[in-house]
C-alpha cells in the first residue's frame, strides 16, 4: 500500500471515530458545554500554553472536533482549528455554536494546507497529543507551521516522547517490552476495534502510523526556519499508554514505582524570526 492510500485509510478512520468520540465519556462533550472551565488542559499543556492568550491569533493543527481549540479561546485567543476530517470539522463548528465559544474551523490536510488558511497570520501555532505519528513526513508539516506563523510568532507542541514509541503498548503485563525500532521508517498498521476513546467490539478500519525520531522532529522545524527556544521532557503522559502505568495526577500517567523513570512526553517551543 502506498503512502497516499494509507493517508486515505486514516482519513476514513477519523471520519468514523468522530461519530464515536463526540458522545463518548472520554471527551464528555456535554460536561464541557455545561461548564467549559471544568475540564481545563492537563498540567503539561497548561504549562506550555500559559494562562493568558489575550489578543493572540492562534492556529490549532489537527484539532479533531475542536474541544482544545475552544480552550484556547477561553484563554483569550482568537482561534482557528484545522483538521482533515470533514466530520470532525462539522462537529467542531457544532460544538462552538452549542458552547457559545466562537472559533473558526477549516477542513484541510496539515501537509498540504488549503489556501483559505492564511500565511504569516498567527501569533501561536499549537498542536498536542498523538498528532505527528499520523504524518509520514514532517518536512511539509514544519513548512506549514513556519509559513502560517507571523514573524515573531511561536510554535508549541506537547507530544508523546519518541523513546516511548519503541515499546509494545499492547503488552498485558507491566513490563516495558521493546517491539519497534527507534529508527524505523516503515508504516505501522493496526486493525481498529472502535477507538482509543470508545473501544467497541467492531472493526472500524485499519490505521497507519509512522515513527519519528527527536532528530527528525527538531531538524524539520529548524530546516523550516524556526528557532528552537525550549525543549522539556516529562515522566508523565496524558493517557495510560501501557496497562502497567498508574495515574500520577489528574489525567497524567507514569510508570509504576518499582520501575525507573523514562521520558514519556516532551514539549517544545520554537519561534519564527522577525525579518
């Protein structure tokens, strides 16, 4: 299967997943609508984004159905969300209307952004949690970020640490077992029964993902012209990646006490130079 076919299969998965995710307990859309401030960002993303985005024009890449985009608005930003799933964009617009939180949502591929997504227009480009593994090549991703940032604007990402990708996330015992090459470039694929947010005993399709090293992540951003300002690593992650992980604080998981700590998450901030 070629890369274009894998991306098309992923698109079909996310179309189906949107219908599962919006009513799921995992996302608790109704709770968000009732009180948007009752479910803030986790502490890692909060520390990255900050608590005051007043006056900033923010772009949220791979925004799914927009809940995190609307959280940017609650922090004071004028926010735009981009996602390649038409079902997700429709659901995001509906969530914006139902919650009374205004935002713009655009359908489009982050690797080939549509013309309606303006260049040099955003003070902040943001993305988080489980996004880059869906991309076969980070070079066009980085170019999209750099081209949409205004001079002096910043890119911020919170993401699963590349080191964690080498381990088997389906192992039933608490031990971490190496399964994948850190430098693997071949696409990985899984038969999906429901989704991470709504597991069901029904196959909804096959998903495809790609490994990316830290060198590739940082290098793609540097080659796109951005200046790396900060990289941080954390022994916590925003979901239970393996069955042996334990909840360390609200919404964040880590390894059991009898295991050495490993970097599970990283955050990165990069700036587009002025001029």
